[in-house]
C-alpha cells in the first residue's frame, strides 16, 4: 500500500470516528441532560461536525474518496452503565483522535490539510481539558 493510500485510510478512520463523535454528543444530550454539561455536549457536537466537514475536504484535497461510514465508538459509549464511565471513554476517544492526527501529519500533507489537522487537534485538546475539569470536580 502506498503512503498516500495509508494517509487517506487514516483520514477516513478519523472521519468515521468524528461522525461517531457527533452521534455520541447526540446520545449524551438526549439521555443525560444536565445544566452543567449540556453546553459541553453542544460544543462537542459542533466541533465534531466541523471536523467531519474538514476531514471530508482534506480527503478530497489529498486525492482520496471520503468514507460514508460511521465508527462504532457511540455503541461503546452507550454500552457503559454510568455517565462518568461514558465521559471517561469520550475523553479517551478524543485523545485517540489527537494521536491519529499526529500520525496523519507525519505523512506529509498538503499545507492546507496540515493547518486544518493542527487546528482539529487543538480543538480536541480543548474538549479534553474541559471534560477533565468536570470529571475532577465530580
């Protein structure tokens, strides 16, 4: 497999994961409404949707075909019993995405793709930090 195809596959894995992130945010909003967390859920949903759009464009820009699949992460979150367990897994998923972004950048991408991925990583770290504040306080 060529490096370019490995990059496209990785970007598609990220796209599928971000779609699952949108579904996870929807699940949390519907099943675990919370004055304290609803804004975080909404921000997460917005950020995940923004990432989906950016990844779709990045895959096209890099010469690939965007996947239409959604990752299974939301099913893993739903399967957990407590909200705390769900939020801990959510943060682990966000950290996984940040690590995969580093791998994608290491392939050497078009500058516009690299700039998007760098911003996407920053957004994920912000979401991780915000959720950590909640988890540490509860």
